[in-house]
């Protein structure tokens, strides 16, 4: 499984970025090979639609799960359409979050914000 | 009372909301013999609350949105790469359109080598037209959640052109962003409304920069004037900006306005005030056009 995490710094022991779409980097962690790859977020400087493009970056990395503190509607739509699981990050480093996910201690983000996709019903 | 008007378009602007744009716009239109009032503040139009126009007609304003034919799409992603607004995502081997992010440029359908993208109409809001005594009232209403009301403003202004009045008053959106630029584009003259505060002066400087950039003739109306120091007035003096009028801070006027009454239709005193303001503006416009012709 590949896990994506928005990051401000390129180290496993730094914390998760508060911004999904505008985070400068994404950590892509492969749970099988235990490999960590940091990629640049080409969406971070977007004029608009950063969330959509950022979700596209995650999707193109073939990630299976995303850990993030929050997420906008559009990005959530892209990720959900691609069956990428979205988890809410906890305090601590990227590594702590990966371990928490593997221990099944992370909650799904959509369960925390049920109103997140209400615009679909408009 | 007012001098002859000859197809003049006046836009009323301010750097922030609540300075008195609508107060001024509504009363200037109502005091003129025959006028059009165009509410370009499409995110929160409120001029109609004053005019209470009758014989309303409605027109839906649409924009073009791409529509992908999956049978023709060869998954080349050129449309997704092209869109600078990221309104297209590539999911499960096909492009998905995010309508509310789309700016309707049509580029995706042009770059598609398969002709798999066509365009469909999407309503983003509507225009209401009605009559209030001698004033034709045009109201633009942007649907909640839509990114841009520019197409509605464009349509409002062209619609008025189809039945032009001798005097057109354009009630601009607050601020100095794209919506405002669109609303003043065809204006012959701009009136900047400012409050007597530091914040008011700051916001005035923003719209001052805008009308200067657009090379529009303009003047300032100072609203809610008190005896004390007026930073907006000071700004005008520093920049040598024409002050058209000083509307005093006036509870009676404020009360009429907050009850959605048109002051010039309720009181002879305010009819005289706004009539003389309109006279000054028209003289100023005539002066500007003569000195530039």
C-alpha cells in the first residue's frame, strides 16, 4: 500500500502540513518496500484549483491512502472517485501518522466531516 | 431641476461595502427624469429592495462548460494539462470536469485531438428587469457558490444597451477586483464614494488607483461627513481629486435608507440634495468630455 502525506519538510520526523493543496511536498510511503519518497507538489503555486491538481498528483503516484488534517470538497471528490482512502492526521510526525494508520488508529476524514461533500446535492 | 442628460453612463464605486454606493445610485437614478439603474453588485444586489420594481421579467445567464464524450476520449490528458484553473482531473482513465472551477475559456475542447469535448450551457445566475416609476431596474443575481459573476455583469450592460435610457447608473460591486473593472468598462464617468475614516481613505485609494489605471474621469462623493477631520477628504486634497459633494452624516437619511425607502421619493429636502448632486456630476461630465474632445 502507498500512503500520501502533505509535508512542509522532506523528513519523516517532521510534522504533517496543515494545507493539503498548497503543501510544498508530498511524502509517498510504500508499506511493502518501506521506502519513503518526497515529491514536489506542482499544484502548490496554482492560481486556482490547487486542491484538484494536488489530488491529481497523489492519484498519479498511485497512492492508496492519504493522511491529511483537512481537505476541500473538490480534492475529496477526486480522491474518492479514485477510491483513495482519506484519513485524518494526528499530532506528531509523518512517521507517527504512518504507524498510527498501520495500527488502524486513524479515523477516516469523511466520518469526521459528514458535511464535506454537501455541494453534490445542490 | 436637473440639466439635460445625453446618454450618460455613470458608475458608482467604493473600495468597501457600506459606504453608500447603493444610497447614491438609487437616489441619483430616482431623481433623474428617466434612467436605468443597473445593480452590478451581483453577489448581494440590494437596489431592488429600494425600487421594488414591477412587471418583472427574468433571464437566466449561462456559461459554457465542457462535456466529455467517453466513447471518443483516448485518455491523452491534453485537456487536463491545458487547464490553468485545474478544472479537469484525470481519474480512472477519463477526464472529470469540475464545473464550479471552470472559467469557460473553451480551451479544453480546442486542444482535444479526438473532438471528445463539447460544450453545454450551465446557468450561473439570472437577471431581473422591472420598472419603478421612471426607472428601469436591472438586477444581476449570481448563484451561491459560483466563482465568477463577470458573465452576468457583461449581460446586464448589453441588455441595457438594447433599450438605453438617457442616464444609466451602474451600482458597482464593492472593492477593486475583476467584477468592478467589468462594471466600469463602458462608464463615461465614475463616482467614488468614501467614508470619513482612515479605513475609508485606504479603500478610496484602492478605487482611485483602479479608475486612474482605466483612465476614467472621476470625482469623489464624501458620505457621512462630520465636523471632525476627514481622512478621505485629506486624501482627495493630496491627490488633487475633485470632490463632487459632501453628504452630511444624517440620521434621518440613514433611517429612510435602512427602511429601504428612496429618500428622494420621500422628502423634498433629499430630492433637492440629490438633484443638485446630479447636476454637479452632469456638469462635470460635460466639462470632461468638452475638455477632451
